[in-house]
C-alpha cells in the first residue's frame, strides 16, 4: 500500500479576510509526481504558500498533514526541516550571504549534522555543472545580479542539494526559454525518486517531459474541480479551461 506523504482535507484559507481556498482536498503519496493546473487567480500559489506557512495567509478550516504530522502546528522553518521545499515564482535576492553558505547552513539545519566543507563543495560544483551554472556563482550573494533564468536554475540547485521529501514547485519554469526549461526539467527529474514526491504548478508542460506524472488536478475558484492522469494535461492543452468554466457557470 502506498505511503501517504501529504494529506489535505477541506482546506479553507485566504488573505486579508478574503477566502481563496474553499474546501480543497488533495493527497500525495511518497514517490509520486502531481501536477496542478488552473487559470490565473484560482488559488494555486495560495495553496503552496499555505503549505509552507506563509504568515500572510490565514487557514480558517480543514486539515493539512505531512508524514502524519499536523502542519498547522509547525512554523515555516520547522516545515522545511521536516522536508518541505518551495521553489518560488520570483526568487528573492539575499545580499550578504553566498549561495554556498546558504545551502551549507540550510543542509546542516535540515540534517542536524555537521557538514564537511570539502565534500559539500565538490557535490555543489558537480551539481552546478549538471545545471550548466557557472561554478563561480557559488561565491556570489544569493540571487543578487542573477538573471531570471539563473535564479530559476538556482532554485533547482537548492532542490538537488537539500534533498527534501516533497518539492513544491510554483511555476519554476515561468519566463524561461526552451533550453532553460529543458535544463530545469532534467534537474527535477534528477531529484525525483521513490523516496520523495513533487507537487508542480505549471503553465508550460515542457517541464514535465522528463517526469512520469501520476496525478493531475485542475484547481478553479479555490477547489479541485477535475482530476485524472497525465491524459488530462493533453486535454487542457488542447481545449484550455473553457469547458470547466462553462460547466461552473451552469
């Protein structure tokens, strides 16, 4: 029997008194790749931020469990230590801390073990080469002066170095050219294995080409309105969300 990793039941959440998620149900098993599709404003990014415990968002109902533990009882850094990882649409710049120092500190915080610098540095350089990143960027301040594509590759670098249990990828492929999307896709594929899972928001399904998608969820107006296998991606690509919007209007 598949091991449950993330279970969401009847989730209601919003911001500044406005409800955005309106009774959302979702579950992800260990080893699975799930994709969330939906029009702009449907609540996709809100879901990701709520899962990571962004203080701007308020949960007003429902439950979220991760590895059987109540997420609502955990602060953001505690969720990260448990193995949750969020790749941002627009990664933040962090002056004063280098990419290498941030990753080494984060990895040490997650594992609770001292990190051997030379071994860590070798793995970091190898991973950067895999993502076609200039190794000198390891000594630059986090995302400062990086192009949009470099920031997104840096997000995947973090994913590969930190090795979380569940990767929440919020339009990591947005704004990337074809070559960069392919590199990011290979990076996500290199991360994924039978011991972890991915929950991916995307408008550009090329990022999924290197992955076997287990489940697709269509999110509209704060609820999952349709679910299926990877064939649902082709259906949405061909016809958009028009048929769902028409059904919702009836």
